[in-house]
């Protein structure tokens, strides 16, 4: 069946994908999912007549879109829509997972399924990462959003009225003529003329009263119910309206010819009640709050932090405290007189006076690393390890070519990592060595995911920055070795 619209999704540099599998409800849309990859440039071509597209990837930041009570929508037009472009400096509008598109065209709703795949991980790695987060840090891994949805009236007053209409429709009595046995029925002048024109042996024409349903109020009612059915989602009310429209008495009712409302619609009878119900029994738009996972890059940061904590336990340190809320996650480990304090995504103060035992550092810029590991030996500060988790390719974290060619601009990520090692200061007077007081950060790590295990690249560069891969379902022994080296060097 030809659709009154056409929808195509284009991921650069892939070819355009024509969305062809549509269903009348979300529940039926279980196959034919369109496959997209997160963080990939995406354009949309949406053409047709009188069509709107509602989709989760449309936001208030998407150019040339509008918004109504249901949500943000795009109208069909010849020009394409830019959904995500690297140059726009905005986050990808979808997280990895399953979604539904809704197209409203010529009063009919169509649904299609959409699946977004993670870019830097396999499906197995992504699933394992989510499982770990649900077990260890659900409060931080999930976020809540609000969505406006349409729900059918729970106790629709229209249903009994439609049943009554099918049994007791209004009509006008018209005079007609039919054949009846001789001696029965009422005769008038026209009936007598008909009998003379075509005499029958046992029958005679007689006057009959016939119901005429093609009257003004029924014409308007049929028109309203037809239009109302187009706006309804599949459900009890829509089925009842469609059954009413298929009633035999309504088939001969024509379209309304005048716009005036007959007085019967303002009466206390059945037609007045239906008129009022059509204005009241509408789909209700309600706000539904939903919990869903955060973006994949944010999940990777949180998973990486938890993984470092697990590796620390594997090195013989005992976790003595865990603080986990929707805004904070910290771990405290002990082994003998050594204490390790791990902090996730916490601001480092800018003023010396604001530093403390739990936050021994201060700095002016780049003051929110993903992970900070503070080391203490017998109540003496032994320095820190700064870790950032980068959900991107290694080549986009540290670009060696800018070191060779001094005319090239230094990427912001490289400046960030270098600032972690160079700009951090401590106000703690009691340190294990004078070197810690001068340079409190031992190393800066930038960890990134890989889909498959490869040759280990874990050298520390001249800026005290070490790049290493850390991925679900892969070997992490190289991370453990470097953790142990820093712990041993600082804590003995």
C-alpha cells in the first residue's frame, strides 16, 4: 500500500535508508527496525502531503521543527532536516536503544521502529556495561525525563450514547407507496391512479409511511463521527465509533450542506448528549515520567570508575566505605596504614582555603575530572591520580602531529589532560614527600574503549599523560599493573 508520505534517514557516509515498515500501533511495530549508529552525522528527508513526524531524535534544538501538546514534530517538506552534525557542537539526540517513530498523515497514524547501536562498543560489551551499572550505581546511571502521551478516556460517556443512537436514531416520516394485499392499506388519489395504471390480481398500491434518516442532524452527526474517528488512537472508543458509522441506517445519509446547528443538539435528549460528549470525550494528554539510561559516554565514565574500584580491591585493598547517591559516588579503601579515597565526577575547588582532607587539590581551570584517586599514608597526603574516560577513538584524544608542527592548534582534550598534571596544587601541609607538595598529581590517565583486544599501548608521554584502553569483556591486567605501580610508589 502506497503511503501518503516518504521518510528517509541518511547517516554519513552511508547510503540513505528508506523507512518502509509501518504499523498502526506501537505494540505491532516489532520488526523491520531501522538501524542507526550513535554519534554519527544524521539527516532526514521527509516528504508528503499534510504529514507530521514525531520522533525522539527531534528536539527543540532541531532547526525548522515545531512543537504541540504531543511533542516536537517535523512537517513534510522538500528540503532535508539536519538531525545531528559534528559542526553543530551538540550532543547526539539519542542514546543506544530502541525507539518508535510516529507519522500522522491525512488523519491516520503510522508507527515505525528505530534501533540505535553503540559506536565504540559491541552489543555484548554494551549490555555487560549496563548490567554492571544497574548493580553498582543505578542512581547515577539512570535519569528521568517527562513525556506527553495520549491516553484514552477511562470511563467514556460516549459509548452508551453510541449504542442508544444505533437503536433510536432520529428520522422524518415520509409518505411512500407500496404493494399490499387487496383490501388492506390506506388509499389516496395517487394510489388509485397507480392501481389503474398497473393493476394486480391480488395486490394493490397503498399509502405507506417510511423513515427518512437523511436529515440535517444525522448529516452533521455522521460528519463529526467520521472526523472524530480519524483523530483517535486504536482503542475502545474508536471501535465503537466505527461500528456506529457502519450502521445500515447511516449509509444513506449524505454530507451536510449547511453549517447551522439544528436545535436538537442543544436539547436534553440523546442528540444533545452526544454533541456534548464529542466535545468532552477526547484523548487525554498526560505527562508520563520515564527512567532511562544516560548517554553512552556518561555510562562509560561511570562504568570505568567502578571498574577501577574493583581492580583496586583485586590488589588487596579493603573497601571500608561507599557513599552512593543520585549525585555522588565515592569509595574508601584501606590496607594497613594506607588509605585510598576514590571520587567520581567531583568539582575541585579553585581557592586554596576551600581544599580539605577529602579534597586535597585546588586549581583554576579544568577542575572536574571524571575520577580522582587520593592516596594517604599514615594520615600524610601521598598524591593523587587523575583519570578521564574518553568514549572516542584514541586518535581523537591525543594527536602527536600537533607536537611536531607547532603551528597547528592544540585540541581542547590535550590541553585538558595536560592541565590536570600541570595546574593542580595542594594546600595539605602534611605530605609524604616534598615532591608531592610541589607536584601532587602522579599521572593523568585517559582511558578509552575498544571493541576488540589488540596490542597494548600504555606508554606515558612527556606530559605525564598515559593513554590506555579499558573495555567491558576484555583483559584489564595492564590497568591493574599500572594501578599497583602507582599505589606502591606512593604508599610503599
